[in-house]
């Protein structure tokens, strides 16, 4: 056993002639961990004592019970050390997955340089590890937008994960850097729209009095920010349409629309509403429409939509087209009385139920009470199940 122990743990040496005390280091994954093992006179591991350095104790946190079990069932010191190495292998692997190694110093220096070129005024948030960055921008209509970047340790060899509040997917063009060539950097106040080129570069016109252009590699924050601005410009018409609807009508759903929301349920009065789905790429075209309400209220609207669909003009706003085609004026929230649009369900007496609002309306013109679909369904289910029982 002595020869095997020396071969497997050459840095762990006996501290007395009886060889009841061992102290030194155990090596796992190229790292050395200090420990001390005190054995009883009979050398039985079940009565042994293990003393660890703070570093080893930290890694084995959560594995104490497993180590204790291995110590109880190991026939000798050599067997226990092999078991301990296996436990350490697992603990280190899990720790590396949860806490990946920090990026090299060049990661931080290049990132700081890029933010400086981009402009510190555009930075909204950065965490202590510089792995999460939030940048702000305004579109042509003055709306404020954010982009969140999750940088990886191998940045800029790997593209960061980008998160935006868009109604369409946002995919960035990224050319990984394979060399350590210096970046071209010029401080500019405003970055215009990007133009992706086949050569993997992006061209930015310079906002200054000189007639020249600046070229950036597409593997940079400047490139991503430029593509972000270009996406904002492409979605301007969509947000103009949805903002007009939100400002001039009573939007029932969603209550607080995000920039990515393409659907709106708009109150029409008389407990009726219209659900529309706006196409972000063609926001002024006829959207998908669904009328909700009593038949005597919504059927005439459906007839008008079919009869006047030829009047739809993509040059006009979506809201104006809906007014012309349906021959109505959409009531604003401030102009609707509670009697004009009863909000609460006639069964549960609440408006929202598990995120849903009343979407079924009684066909009786004298009633026109709205209900949640689930509230109408559950009593029937209970009644049927009661008959079966």
C-alpha cells in the first residue's frame, strides 16, 4: 500500500513512524490541495479524522456527507484517497460550470476602449464583471429603447447574446476576430444606420466636416449598436401605428403593451371589442381582425368590413383605415361610461381571471353582460359531472 500511496499521492507524507498521521497535498486537475489525515492506532478509516485547508473545504462544501460515507466504507487510506479524488473531480467540474474562469485582461481593456468610442452617455448599466451591458438609444420619433448584451469570456471571438424588446427577431451580423490586429477607433457623437457589406465590414458615414468614411470590424460593440439603430429605424412605422392606437383608443389587452406586442384588443362600446394583429413588416396593411361581443353588435361590423375593404389605403394610418372601413369612431377610455362597457364578468364579478379578461357576451340586447369563457365552462362541467355521480 505504501508504494501505491506514494505513486498516487507523492505530496502526502507520513508525519510519524507509526504512520497514523499524514499531511501534505492531494493533486486533482493540476491543482494541489492541502489536507491532514489522522488515523487511529488500528488504522481504520471509519475512525479517522480529515482536516482540510479553507480552499479544499470551500470546494467540498455540499459534499461533506458523501466524504463522510466514503471514509466510513473505505478499507484503507489508499482506497479513501482515491474516493476523495473522484469526489473532488466532480466538485471542481460543477464549480467550473457555475463559475467559469474570468476572461483574460485583454477582454476588459478592449471592452473599455469600445465603450469609450461608442460613448459613455449611451451606457445605462454594466455589472461588476463587465459581462452584462445595457445600452440606450432613441428612434426617429424620440422613443427610448434598450439593448442588453451578455458578453462571453471569449469575446470578441464569440458574439454576445443580444436581448431587445422587438416584435421581430433581432439577429446581429458578427465576424469573429481571429487576429489581434488593432481596432480603428474614432469618437463620434451619433452613429447612423449601418450598411452590412459582403466583406464582413460595416460602413458608418462620419458626422463631421470632413468628407471621409470610417470602417469598423463587425465584431465590436460599435457594430452591434449600429445594427440596433438600423433595426429601430426599420420598426419606426410599426411603433407609430401602435402608439397611435394606444393613445387614441381604449386598449383592453394588453394593459401595458411592450414594444414587442403586436396584438391589441380595442373597445368599441356596447360591450364589444375588436382584436387586431399588426404585421411589424407591413404595419399599415389590413391586420388580422376578430370581433368580440354580442352577435347583434358585431355582425354589422363584420358586414361593413367585408363591404368596405376596398377602401383600405396603405398610405393612411391603420387606425384611420379602421375608422373608414368600419364607419365608426373609436371611443377613448375617457369618453366611455361604465354602462357603455361593463368590465366585470357576470359570474366571478372580476375583470382579470388568470390573465384572461371577459371575452364572451350575452346575445340578449337587453343584457349584453360579458363573461369569462372559463366561468361559463366550469358550471357546465360541474353540472355534467354531478349528473354522472
